[in-house]
C-alpha cells in the first residue's frame, strides 16, 4: 500500500503533457474542497534525475489548487517510473 508523504511544491516539476491537463474549474473545485477540509487524494510523483526533485505523474489540478492557496507542501504518493 502506498504511503503519502509531504513534498515541497517547489520541488515538483510539471511536464508539458501534464500542463495541458489544467482545468480552471477543477482547480477552483479542488481549492474549495481543501478550504472546506474535504479530503483530497494525494497527487502522484516519481523521483526526478536529481534525487531531491520530483516529476508530476498525476494530479496537476490538485497541485495547482494548493499553489493558488499559497501552500508550500503537498501530500503525494511516490511511484516508480515506467520502464521502457
């Protein structure tokens, strides 16, 4: 079972294909849920080439909502990169 860990938002890189998934309505909805203390599923990241950095795998709208609220950290599941 995955365990969520707190990660600094500034340490997360958002790939171009994830940036295309941004949806202002969903970001606002997630921000409202966070303010109302409704539990929001952690995002998914993988370790970057620099082991102190992460690459976003899933959850761009949740990440953007946290940024808009001024949060400095976010809970995330750290997953393995796909092997090709």
